[in-house]
């Protein structure tokens, strides 16, 4: 007897219903009829039931499995979790005050603290948890993935917890700390001589040669469904929903997942309009932003979604965001436009300024990708992309722990001494003015290509 499933997938091109993961995996994670790879997961329960889960006071765990009814897993016994996906939303009034004082815009600013995920401390942990649980339920013992770093770590951790082996293909420039952590779980790393696109190519060949299941990338339903719960969490934790969502952009699972949640809850009266997606790329690897800027300047001409540059072997200070060949551009660009959002870039040279300021004001040490998102907030203000009344939510995707180089660059108070004569009492607030300086003179940092 086949097990009853509580969900199925609908092909977004031909509407064919794929009944379960077995059928999905058997057809190489594509629609058996039209081969399209983008599907939406649909559930037996009406989506309005999510409200009861959000309000459930008896759910005391700190993870995303509160939303089990709306995650693609049939048996709770297969859940693999390390407390992820239930992270705080902090109010960052210092940025609200800055916006008012410097730009005379009245907004509220919140930080979505994905650095506090307990699996591996990034935005990628929810996907790791759902993927490991689903793969366990499907009896899969070996898996593979190409990754710029953080997703590799999350999958390595959660799959190890599920007793599943994973081969991870990372590009040449991936951070060593990422490599080390994957290794520490006794998962296999292949450091590919080349960029992320090259890593993806070999991973696909590995999948073909040994028939080992390969992660489906940014539109993989396991990832989309996991990250979709972000929206449910905002409903649970925030008094009002964001009107602007700021995220560092590599492949773009975030906006795809947020859009999926809004799609599911349409007609329930639980949600309003999509937030405006402000997607931020590091200036040394910003193919999506460049493509979008050009198409916008030309009035989004016919075929614009397929017109974007490819940056081969990008050299960027943020290897986790080094997607030089963004195959997901047509999906992401479409969502950004649909949401009245924007794609921006942030000057990588100012990453350390962001990290120091945030650590001073909030006592949180943020990582390089998070600095790009937060930098995007300043960039957005500078270019007039935030309006009176906006509720801005910045996705703080990672802490600094996997970027020891950035951590070292945070050093600025040290004084080298040899005797007590060189030592005197100090007041930490004396550093404040200096830390704000780059942002008060933002013209020096701003990417002026953006109008
Ligand atoms: C911390 C962090 N923020 C943002 C991103 C970008 O995520 P996406 O692939 O959804 O664009 C990544 C990607 O690795 C990341 O690690
Ligand atoms: Zn189809």
C-alpha cells in the first residue's frame, strides 16, 4: 500500500500534478509531461489553517516545524532539526533615526536575525532541515550539491544528522572556513578549479554518472517551502508586515519563497501586498543588478528577462554571493518588477565599515553577505528607494564566524603598548562618530550608476 501524502506538486507550466517526491525524483526533478523544473507545492489543508499554527501557544520549540502541515513531509518522525527558522526580528531604531535625520524619511527598520539559526548560523539552515528530513523520508542515502558556501554547510550538517552522505562541489574561491566545517561533518568536498558555474557543471555530471540525486537549486521545492515559512514567522513576530524586504542576492531563493507564501495565502485575507524586493549584490559580482538596470533604463523591452550579463570567475570579497552566471535571473527579475522593487549593488570596499558600525550599535557581529544586505539599506536610502511609512525588514543572513578575514578587519581599538605609561581609561562612545562617518558621507560609497 502506498503511503497517503498530504501534499503534491503542480507544474507551473502545464499544471500537471506530480503526486509525490518519488515521482518527482524519478523524473529528474522535472515535470514528467513538459520537463519544466519549477513547481509549486500544494497541501491538503486549506492555507488559512496556517493562522492557527501561527497562534499556537502550545508550540514551544524554536524551529520551523511549527508549520509541519505546510511543509512537504508526511511523517513527523523524519524531522531533522537543530532549532532553525524561528529567529528573532529585532528593531533597529538606530537606522530608523538615521533615515529620519539624514534623509527626512519616516520608516521603521527591523532585522531578521538569521545569524541565530542554531544549525550552522545562516539563512540556509531552514532549507537544510527540510531537505534532510525529506531525503530521510524518501530513504535516500547519498546526495550532492554545488554551492558557494553557506548552503553547503547547512546541508552537510543536517544531512550528517540524518545519516546521509553528501558530496559538495564548491568553487575555487569559496571560503576556507566553509570547506572546513563541511569536512568536520565527514562530508565530502570537491573544490573545483573554476567558478560556481564550473562547480555546478561537475556536480551535474556527477549526478549523471552515478545517479546520485542533485539539489535542485533555487527553485527546489524543499528549499522554497522551507524559506516560505519566513513569511509565517513575520506574521507571528511582527505587529505589521514589511513593505520592503532587503536581502543580499546570489541565486534568489528568498524572493521566490516569499512570493510562494503570498501566493498560498492569497484570498485568505491574512496578507496584503508583496513587500517591495530590494535585492542587493556586491559590486564586484552584480550580473543581475546590471541586467535589471539596463532593462529598466530601456523600459523593459520584449525579451528583457533573458538579457543579463554573465561574469566569468568573478573576483569578489563575498564568495558566498559569487553567482556570476545567474540562471534564475528571469524568475528573480520578474518578481522584483512585480513587487515594484529594485536591484542595487553595494561597494564591497565598505563591507568592513558596515560590520564595525553594526557591531557597535547592536553588538551583533555580522558576516560579509549580511553586510551587503545592510549596505543595501544605505544604498536604497541614498537613491530614494525608501518612502515615508515603509516598514523595512533586512535579512541578516549570517554572522561573521565563517569569515575570519572580515573578523580580523574588525580590529580597530587595539593599541600596542609596552608600559603602563601608554595606557589610560577610555569611553567606547568616543568611537561612535568615526564609525558613522562613511554613512554620513555616503556619496563617496554610493554606486552612482543607479538612478
Ligand atoms: C548569508 C547569505 N545571505 C544571502 C544569500 C543569498 O541567497 P540567495 O541564494 O537566496 O540569493 C546567501 C547565499 O549563499 C547567504 O549565504
Ligand atoms: Zn509540466
